[in-house]
C-alpha cells in the first residue's frame, strides 16, 4: 500500500473536503480537519497542512492537488522556512490572492495588486484587511475606492473553461498557480520599469509545487517571490487583492443570479444543492457547466433532489 504526504494551505484542505464530501468518515484522528475513504485511497488532512494519502491510488489522488511536495525552489521562498524579508509589511509589494475555489457556483477569481509603501496608511484608513472578516457590503464599498488607487490585475476562470480543463485532468492547484502567475505578470507590466520589493502569494501549495505548475508557461514571475499562509495579515497588498477578488466574485454571482432568475448562494453547503436542483428543473441539466464546478459532490446531491421531485 502506497503512502504520499503533501503540504497545502487550509484553503486547499477545505477544497479537498468539498471534493471528497461523498466519502467523508465520521471518526477523525487527533489534529485532523477531515478524513475520507474512497474505494482505492484513504485521505487524511491535518490542521498542520499535511495531507496523507494511503492506498493503491495514493499517488493519483495526491496528484490532483499537486502531487509529492518538491523541495522549496530557489526561485521562490516559503514562509514556512522563516525567510520572509524583515519588515515586509512596510515594503512596496505585489500581493496575490484568490476566491471562489471552494464555491460550487461561480468562477475562480484571482487578483494581484501592487501596494506601494506610501499607500499603506491610506489603505489602513479605508479599512483594508482580510476579506473573510468583511461582509459583502463593506467589500463593495472598499473595492470601489481602492480599484482606482492601486494597480491590479483580475483573472477570472469561468465555469465552462474550468470544467473543460478539470475534466482533462488539471488539478485546481495548477489552475490557481497559472492564474496567479499571469495576474502577477500583468501587474509587473503595468508598473514597469518600477519593480516591487517583494511579491507575496497567499500560499495554497508548496513553493516547489507552485513552480512545477507554472513551468510550461511562456513567462514566469520568479524574482523575490515569497509564499505564506494567512498572507493577508502580513501585507495589505494581499488583503487588497483578496477584497478586489471577492468584489469581482460577488459581481459575477449577481450576473449568474440574474441569468438563473433567482438568487445564487455562495459556498458548497446544502443550500447550493437546492439552488442547483432548482436551476436544473427550470432550465435543464445542460446549463450546469456554465454555472457550477461539475466535479464537486454537490452535482450528484442536486440531481438526487431533482429525481425526488420528478
């Protein structure tokens, strides 16, 4: 029986929990976030960020999320190694973050934003902080101001394209890495010839794995790139990026709601199963690929609701 251990961020662990929701087990080992048992693999995710895959399909399942952890690349540094630059919170930094990865409805949205050190006091005054601590109304209010103050780039992976590449075997981790890299490159282009003192990515995978994911891209941002979990609390550039990404995601969900004819909920809980079932009953299952991430267990749950009503 094979064993594979990878290190990921809490965001990816929650995505895994949603992905394996049909296979979750009740009895959890100490310190774990979830455990799931598929016919060929046992998956256990821990609060430390380690995820253990055991079984004949351990390498295949781990590969969905980045595979075996590679050594930290010399082209990128992981905050887990304690090597963030001293005083990074007061530097001029490009920060990047994403939202929508754990949501059944809506796209993945990634934003990279450049915050110069002289703009930090203004952003603090505007209330910029981790978007998870802000309600939608506050996010919209702040985003409408900062979008005209700081250079940023928004990348949106719409559901149709997401489902296409996912069905071809691309992991969500690789999708996110490609989007982060492109958003950062776009911002570097906007501010050129000026250069940031650092680039800080809200960590969703090990640095080595991130650079493996973007290896095939035409250009890769790799100078002074750092990774950290909870990066929104390290530099306001990441917090600003998370707010702008959430703002774009809210706007997209509003458009989906308008197209559906009813309010689309966020997340991956029971309420989205009901909403998806309602969508299928009113418009047919064929519209799902443009609304949802099909591989989520919510698709099967929604179909079960539909079948009960028919």
